[in-house]
C-alpha cells in the first residue's frame, strides 16, 4: 500500500501512485485545457503517452487536482466536449 492510495481527485481526474517512489500519476477523463497542461509542466510533471497519464513529484501536485474543495473544481476541463 502506498502513502498516496486513496487520494481524492477533482471530478474527472484520477490520481494514483506512480511507478517510482514519491511520484503521482494524474489521469484526466478528457484532454485538459492548455492552462492546466501548462501548469502541470511548470510544476515538473511530464506526459507519458504510453500510460496515458501525467506523472510528477507528489509534493508539486496542484491543490485543485488533489482537493476539489480548494477551488471548487479543476478549471477549464470540459468533459462534455472532450477537451
């Protein structure tokens, strides 16, 4: 069992333990907006095409992804239209 098991994510976002220690994988139900992708990149996250997820250091995960109550929702994620 990992220390990151059971982390709640914003609606449409799955957060799971990474394949290496202290790394998280973030999976979106649909492609996130450019602003979300840019913030992930700025925080040291990278896109893993093979696994279909973003991965990066757990301590740098944006608060709105880990705790949807911090801002109410993840911004600019349109699950209806797929982007």
